[in-house]
C-alpha cells in the first residue's frame, strides 16, 4: 500500500474508531506529512519498504526541533506503524523498539503581582476593552485556558449558582466557580 493512502486510512481510523478530536487529527496529519516528505525524499513510497532505520534517520533529521516536538512526532509515527501492523498491512511493527526521547518537564513561570496588575489594568473606552478585561479576569480568576474562554457561550454561565461550565481538553466538561470580581 502507498504511504499516502495508508496515512488517509489511519487518519480516518483516528477520527471514526478512536474518536480523536479534530485538533488531534490535524496535529497527527501535520506530523505524518512531514514524515511522508522525509520518506519521499528517500524514495520510499510503500509502507512495506519502511524500516526502523528510516524512523531513526527521521528522528536525526528532526534533531534541531524541541525534544517535546520530536517526542510527539515519534508518538504519532508509532501509532501509525502500530495501526499498519494491526491492520495486517505490514508483517512487522518497525517502530516497536524505538524509544522516545526523554522530555524535560518544567513548571510554568508565574507572573509577578506587578505583571498581573499591568495585565488587568486596561483603560475601558470601547466595548472591546470591556470584553477583553472580562476575558482576562475570567482566565486569571478562574484558572482558565485561552481556548476555554474563547469557546465560552452565554448559556455556559450559571449566574444563580456562580458557576461556569467549561469544555476543556479532550472535550471534558467541568464546572468552575465564578469569582466575585470576575
């Protein structure tokens, strides 16, 4: 099977069988397109012709990227090759014994009190200024992600019980108490 066709099948499998989100599918598709380009440059056009050495060379090719990016690339490639093996499109999972790079975990840096004051000290002149201040207050006061605030709708806010229903990562819902000022 041609690699392009296998990638299309795999992405459909991810959406319809595994139930992955559109964002995850897009991320997988981007990573696999980079992988496909690399394989095409090596004149590899069929899934049966991919070896573990090709994957290792791909990782070397990506060595200037962040470790987290390379780890993500490898996760997608491993999932792809695992799919190929499970579907019987290849006889061996060539990615099985390739180890993921160690990802250094760092804590996010907290803003100083002065930084937060500066961020929240918006001169309120236009309706957009009011909207932006409300969004910043919600993010800061309730610990929300930017994407969570952007996707909020009026019916997600329960003013009676002072709660906000948030649709977070992985389409998981949670109720967050609404701070007095926000």
